[in-house]
């Protein structure tokens, strides 16, 4: 659908602000853009624009989305996008009032993705054939992912200079360009060291690229490619659950808590800026405390 120049310009300026002032990633900015284009298209069908939309317009837009089956989490994310967008327009003097005021967030339950046991993780990590360069690379990627709890975008974008094998840490650039040091376990360090010396040069085949885990073309792998690789190994290992890169990130956090880690430590390791984001794991910590209480309290 063709949008007016004014519509395109106001979205472009907002997206540019997200990068300049907040350092949001390209994927996040793309999500904001898609949300705003959906709203612009809906408004256009009613003879309205993003700039002259009213509270009633936005409320109707969100209501129609939910009637068509949009989940509460999706609607909450859309409303967050609109709040940020219209606050920006208000700040810039493009609109005189914020039409998102007094529109309440839909109730959203904080759900933890499907759990995967420690035994299933071991099955998954053991599946790649280390005698094949591509699968040897994948094996190390899975090991690093589970050892560090990285986001998949952080994993595939890792560069060689971000690895410190002597100290056993990664210097990770997370959301908003924030850096954090992420420790690796002994097994991950050993496998990573062997991979860097042997398999990685084979994959690069003489190409000059600093990417830690190159694709078959010797360049940075896409998130989608790694997602498909995990699906392959989950299928081959007989794991019937829906396994994604995010599943291993959540397994990392859950298994740490099961073994007694503090929630705030897990927050730092995951790179969450707010503890409330990490609190989806609170039920894991509570279950662990109940087990310890039952096992050690004299009245239990």
C-alpha cells in the first residue's frame, strides 16, 4: 500500500531517533516500523493519518486486532510502540496531545517458554558430528549458547576479539549497545579454543573476516540459519519439544536457579536491564527454596 510522504517522513524520523538516542538494534527498529505501518494502513482506510489519529481511533485499532485473534502480549507490544511514537511526536510539536493516554495495557501473563531438562540439553549438545566442520561449529555454538545464556543475535554476531580464553569470558554487546562480560564454563572454553585453532580457519578458507562463527560462505550467519540448525539437531536427537535458540537461553537461566544461583546474578548474566524481566523465573527460584526447606528444616 502506498503511504503519503508525510506518513513516511514521520515514521522515518521516529525510527532514526530510536537509533540515535536509544541505540536500538535494526531488528527492534524494524518491529517498530512494521507496527506503525499496520496502524497507518488501518487509519488510511478510514480517511485518517498517524498525525491526526484520536484516542478513539487507536482504541478501535487495538480492539479490532484482538477480535481478529491478536494475543495479549502482541497487543501490549503494539501499545508500547504507539506510546513511544506519540510521545516522540508530542515532544517534537507534531501533535498537541498524546492519543495513547488513558488506553490501558491488556492483561498479559508472563509465561516461561517450554522447559527443557538438563538431560535433554545433554542430548542436544551431543548430537552434532564433530568430524564435520559445519557440525563441529554448530556443536561449539550450542555449547557457548548454553554456557552463557546469550541471545541468538548476540551469538551469531560474535567477533574473535570479543573472546578472552585465558579469562574464560566473552565481551558481549547486548540490547541498546550495552556491553557485559559473560563467563564461560570449562567445557565451553576448551571446545572454543580447539574450534578457533582448527575448524574456524577451515570455514573461512583464507577469507579475512573477524566473525567467530562463520557461515558456509565465510561471513556472519543469520539468526534464521542457526534456528534451522537447532531444529535439525533436536529432530535427530529425538527431542519432540519445540526447541529454539531462546529455549537454550531459558534453560541456562532455569538450570542456574535450580542449582542455587541468585536471581540478580541471573539478571546480570542474561543482560536484563530490569529485574522485573528476569522475574519470569521467580517460580523456579521458589520451587528450589521449597525443596531446600523440605530437605533441611527440622519440622519438614
